[in-house]
C-alpha cells in the first residue's frame, strides 16, 4: 500500500525542519536560524506505533517577502499541500501570532484538509502562550519544543489518528487499477475512454498529469477505481525536488497502492528502454499487469505487424513472460472493451489460493519429470509446498537445505506450475525454507 503523506508547513524560521528531523529520527533537512533555508520539499519515511507514513518538509511561506525564491517556495508548498493527506501547521510560540501566520492559515482553511496546529519553541511548556493561536480556527494547538523533543508524542498520536480517518475513506472494496507509462503515451486518453467521460485533462504537451487521480466506476457489476498517473521518465531526466520529480514519486506510490496495473506503450515509438524499465518496476512490486499498446490505429500495418510486435515484447519482457497484452486505440476505442476484462483476469489470477494437496501433487509430478540437481556434492530434497499468500501468489518450499536450491530449478518449477494453473498476468514467487526453519 502507498504510504499516506503528511506535509509540514508554516512561515519561515518557526522550526519546521527541526520538527521534520525529530520525526524522522535523523537530520535530513538543513537546520539554520536564517529564514528560507529549506527552499524545496524534502521528504522521508516515518513510523509511529505501527503506522507508516511519509513526511514532506517545505520552505517557509512569506507572502510579502521580496526574496526572489518566494514564488518558487509558494509553488512547492502548494504542491505539497495538494498531495498531502494531513497538514501539520507549525507556528512560533516565542514570537506569538503574526500576520503571516494568519495568511498561511487562510491558505490552509481553503484546502478542507485536516490541519494539526503545532506551537513550537515552548521549552518550558508555557501552555498559556498557545491561547492566541485558537483564533486560527484549527482547534486545540499542540505545545511542543522540537529542540528538547517535548510534546512530539502527542502530535504523532494526532497524526496517526487523523490518517486512520483518511484510510477509512479509501476505496478498499474496489479493484484499484493504476495506469502507468512514459509521458505522452495516452494514459489520460485511455482513462477518459474507460470512464466514458472527461475525468483527466488530455493534452499533447508532455507532463500534463502531475497528480495521481483516482475515479471509481462499475463494470459488469464489479467496482473499480482507476488511477491515472504522471508520466514516468528516467530518473536523470528530472529533478527529484521538482514538480515532475514529486509526481514521479506519487506515480510509484500509485503502483504500490494498485491491485492491478495497466502499463501503456506507444505503438508508434516501439518498445523503448524506459517502457521496459517501468514494466520491471511493476514486476518487482509483485503487481499483476496488462501491457496496453496504445495508438495502434496510427501504425502502418501488414499481415505480420502484430506478430512482429508480439515477438519484440517477448524478447524485451523476457523477465515477465507471464504478461498479458492488448493492442488498442484510446482515440477510436478499438479493443478498449477488453482492457478491463484482461485487468480483472490478471487480478483474479493474482488472488488465487491453491489447495495444499494440489500443490504437492504438482510438485511431485515436477520432481519425477526432472529431479533437483546435485550442488557441491549434495542433493536437494524438496519435502513439501504450501501457499503463503496471494497478490501475488507466494509459495513456500520446505527442503533439506535451502542453500542447495538453484535459481534455474526454481524457474523450472515456476514454468511447471504455470502450465498447470492459469497465472497469466501475474508474477508468482517461490520461497525456499530449510527443514526446521519457521521464519
């Protein structure tokens, strides 16, 4: 699952970066007494009482500042706020309520998001210094001292409590489909055609979609939530602190959150290195997927064109030979009616739970056909198999010595199991355990 996002905002020099570092357990942001040191968003993972989330630190907002970077800072903060599930608004208890605080509060009130008000620099916990901040309209302020790490636990409790409420509104009962690919391959057009209305802005300009937008719909009595994402460029092509860099991170999170992924290729450009890299990322995350070759209507075709493209796909995606593929046109609607059906099939295959008896029957047949080879003078003996989990299907092989298992024999077993059970569209995983290993 993708981690929820907590944005830390406020005017310059109120201690946002110190707060960020304390929450993350290490110095990540530069801490300095000069306003404006943090000019870009900086993000890191955090955990509290078993809850995992991502924190983003932002530059200080000063509406009236003549700092040449203020427009860029405000843009960065706006993006962080847009993406955030919960906002932590930090103010300075020593200096008291300022006009800039009130202006920042006005910005935050318009978001309709959960805002946690934190009054920093109260080293002696002078609660009376929080009273004037009630006028900002965000409920009870939390008095803290970042320098002395006082009051942070109460703020973290409030953060995870607020995130729990956000999670309650998640589309858990819908099959979540992420649509990913390079910029300008037609992801938004595909989304719009699937939904039957203009949900995403469609443009020929690269990078139009910067957020990962989610829309629910029903098809053949099944509930789905389609997630349209920003185009994924190669890492060296973007600055991680830029708008695009941040969008790429959200796209990767969308893949983690998804139940099944549509990986969109541009038929007019063939199979690119970045297409393969994106498919590899989806495979590494264990997600079922469908390769959607879009813009097929624009390709000059003959009798062998699709067969040649299929062959190239098998060669380039040999690491995920299980893939399903379909040739479509998001503009004309060609074959789009089959895309959701293929996605549902891949998801169903990933969700399969195979009876232990059938698994061991298949294992016995595979061993009879091709016994495990000797390694270092020792013979591997596989005693038993059971399914550990699904999504993706994961199986435990109990052996006399797991170190004797060779990857080539695991690949052989995977091929045998795929021949017997339809796991098309999804990766499957075999984990080898030695006798007596309970981990």
